[in-house]
C-alpha cells in the first residue's frame, strides 16, 4: 500500500468515527504537492467539522501517536480559542485511536 492509499484509508476511518459520534459538516483539506495542511496556532490540521455549536479541527496520522508536547499544545489551543482539537492515529490492523482535548 503506497502513502496515498494509506492516507485514504486513514481518512475513511476518521470520517466513519466522526460521523458515528455526531460530528457534521466534515471537510478534509486537500493534500496536493503545494498544499498540505492548514496551520492554526502552531499545529497542523487535515480537516474541520462541527459538533453542535463547537468548531472542530482534526489531524489524521498513520502510526504516529501525538507526543506529550503536542497533546499539551492541543489542550492549550482548545482552551484559549474555544476550538476543539482531535488527533486520529490509524494503526494498521487495529481500530483507530482518538486523542481529543
């Protein structure tokens, strides 16, 4: 499986999780040669969604758990800006892992 196929599979798992947990207005940002992620307060995100009246930014990774430093930054960004942040980690052969603050 090449990198693009891994990305599609990871995004599909993240989309299913988001939909199953009541998130709506899902939008994945395009990944092209010139445009990769959207950056917000020092963090990179792959997409956005909404949950009730909350705005959500999320990052989808394959085999890459967020470090403690990134987890603290996500919590800080969420508290300061009121934007919910979620990190998805898609480990091959396992269910998707979700980290949110």
